[in-house]
C-alpha cells in the first residue's frame, strides 16, 4: 500500500525529468542486484516498483514491475521504461536480453557449457555415471541430473 510516507521518502531520491525517453537514475541506495531501494519504518521498497505504482495511480499490484527490453538499467525509475508483468515475462525478458543466469552464466556452475556437452557425449558412448562423476569431479546425482536434463537443459 502506497501511503504519504512512502511517497515522501521516494521523492527524496527521485527527480522528475522532462525527457521521458532517457533513464531516470535512482539517486538513493542501490542493492546488490543493481535496483534502487529505500526504507520506510523498517520496510524496504524497490524504487522502480514505487515509481510505476505512483505513475499509474495504483496502491498495490499483484504483478512484478519489469524494465522494458530497451532499458537495461536496473536503477532506472522512469515509468515509461517500466511495465507490469509476470514471473514468466521476467524470465522471457532475461533470455531475450542475455541477462539470464542459465548454464555457465550461473555463478554456482561447476562445469562450462562445453564440458556439459562433452559429459553427455561421453554418456552416449557408454561411460557410467560413476565414471563420469570421477572424470568431471561432480557427484553421481549431478551427473544424472545433467544427463537427464533436469539441470543444464
């Protein structure tokens, strides 16, 4: 629910621009994912979400607020660069813009995409899960998940 305290705190770090085409950079805190944030009474808010709600005269929204594909600036609070969407929309956008974290782009990935392809080829040639586990330095469960495309699809 957007109230006057939230609106007031948002406006402290927000400067409306006459140029609606350019990004409006959030001037307050930026979180570790690159999004503008601020707090009111101990509760954190995402600046781009509040910007969208205020611009559209909404108190709440049961959807995500996403940046349009031509705006890759997570700290942008220009409501013209934002739209309401689902988790599926967000995922599709991340694939289209190359910002998804699938495969080797995931910081937790142990194997490169080429190693995953080689592991699958080795399995087709008859290597056992135990042999693959030893060769690639991963567990048999991880081998199974990769081979069966439960991970690294």
